[in-house]
């Protein structure tokens, strides 16, 4: 979907000219979606309100990947005790627990991916305390990573809760064999934080101005959930800038307040677009997010630039020359990547990029081949004389201490921001904004920042 290396210099020059106007041909972007992608992309009712993440495997065939993704299940051994448990696709060996356990004293052994836990407990509360202490010790000793430890704790507690309340599914012998032998675990829900943050009443109050789209992308073989909210007065005509926000699982809750800013005349009327992963995927999980933002950032940028934005541009009156892409944390790493690889595309859907608290130190990013490219903006200024885009860099003044265990030899977030600012100065870029929010941590400033962007304070 990107401009291929073999194209003539004339096309490259044309693409650079188009980047100034923010569009491709006749004020529109060129849609590169395949027939399959178009067939599997649709506008739906607001499924969000039904909280579909709580039953992602409903209707799936027993033993299939989708079935295990949506349930808490177990098998028993010859002694009648539980020998294996599967929690939303994560398999664990489990010994010495009776399927009839409903609380009280007991003994249990759990094993997952070379991590083992053996507990003798007086009651369920004691079990929870011991499990938490055991995992914390493993993390402190360096035997297990924090993210994996949190996942294991959440999975085991979810299983025990399901066992106690009777909702755990009993599996006949052999039902899970095919799944365990052949399933891909690239994108699995790995915690109990499936839910999306939003106020249902406030979303309903938006009425017909908000629509839900399900986009299928063939490159990533993934479905994305996109919500588009039009501004007050949209029906009167005219074109509007789009503000595209990644991590819809958290950003959707900001939409009602941003619409209110527009209604009160403080915010620039804009089309608000939130972009998230499918409801069946744990949008909170950093490993899952990194798979898109870091490991497959090329394909994700292809999807946004050549699929999603052209598709929506045929439905909504988007002014690409004033539109913005926003990303935070790992999403901030992606927004930075998107800005400094925008010249590789014919389509130019954005003129502004908000790089919020970029986690250039993230272990999920620093393990990606070629990650060091961020240190020279992926060679952008070797290919171009001028940026032609506006970069907005933001962070919280107090956020660094929260992630001290993860920095290693990398810059902290604020150090990374300072070095990015220094590099932009060195390139001669003068059309950028950098703001550090006093008294804010990694995310507490985001709502205020988005309001400031709409009212023009950060433009």
C-alpha cells in the first residue's frame, strides 16, 4: 500500500506536493482496500453499549479457538481432580483441586510457561493473599516479568472465582487437544480488563452523531472498532478536521466532554474518531497493543492511511489539511513513527501529530528489529528538506518515577521527549509544540490536553 521503491521520481515528487495539501486527487484520498476488506467492513449499531467483551466466545463451536477465547474451562484427571484449566485461551496445568471446591481450605499446584505455584491455604482469602505474595516474590527476584505475573494472577483468580460460583465449564476428554496443539497465541486476551471506559448514558446522549464501524484489515488479519462522532452543526454543511485517537478503550470516554467543548463554542468543530482493537481482544494488554503499535507498525500505518481514512472520507466531509493523529505511550511511539514515515505514502490524511508520553523505553518496542530508527526520525530528514507537518509533544512532569524498573539503559519518558525536542531543533524544525504538564503523571493530563488541542492552545 505504500509508494513502491520502483516508482519514478515524478510520482515521489507528486506525493510530496500532495502532502502539502493534505489530500491525493481532487481533495480525496485513494482507497486501497481489497474486495475482502470492503466486504468485511461495515457500520453497525452501537454494539459498545451491549459490552460484548464480556461474552467474546458466544456461539462458538466447542473446542475452537473462539470458544476457548470466550470461556473459563477445566479438565479432570483419572483421580477426578482438576488437571488442566484454560482461562480465555491461556492453558494452565492444575493439580489437587476438586471441581466441587467452593471455598475453604485446600492445596493446589499451578504451572504455566515454566512458572510454578504451590499453595496450601486455610480459605479462599488466604489463597488469594498467598498467590499474590508468591508472584510478587517472583517478580522481585527477577524470575518473572511484572506483566506476566499480573496475567497469571488474574487468570488464576478468574478461574477460582468461576469454580466457586459454578460458571467454570467442564470439558470432556480430548476437547482441548486440537486447540492446545495448534492455536496461535499472537493476540490473546491476557487479563480480566476487557472492559472499555465510557459512560453509557453520555454516549447514548450523543444520538445519531456517533456511529460504530467494524473495519477488517487483510494485512494484519484483524478487525478494528472505530467510532466516529460528528460535531454540532455538521448537518449544515462544510468540511471539518478529523481528530483520530488510538486506544479507543480509554479515549472513548473523552468524546462527550469534547463534544461539549464544541457546543459551548470553545473547541473547534471537529470529527472525532476513536480507533480500537476488536471487542474480543484485551485492549488493555500492553503485549497486545505492542503487537500493533510496535511489531506491526508498518501494517497499522498502512491500514490507517490507505484504508480507514479514505473509507471514512467517502462518508464524512473531512478536511485532511487540518486533521490530526493522536497516540499516547506505546501509541505515542506509533504517532511519532507515523509522522516521520508519512512521506512514504501518496495519501496524506494528517497535517498534525500528537506524540503523547512516547514510551521509547518500552521493552515491547526496544525488542523490535530496527527500533533504533526513532533516534533519527526514521531517516525522514535524509529524504526530505522540510517536515511539512506539525508535531505536538506532550507529557506529564511527574510520570518518570512510575516506570523506573523498565528504563534500563534507555531514556526515561521525559528524557526521550527532551532528546526528541533537541533533534527537531537540530533539523531546523520550528513548527512544533512541546508542553510538559505540571503535577501530572503518565496519563492524568490527557483529558485537559485534548480540550486544549480543540480550543487551539496546542496548535
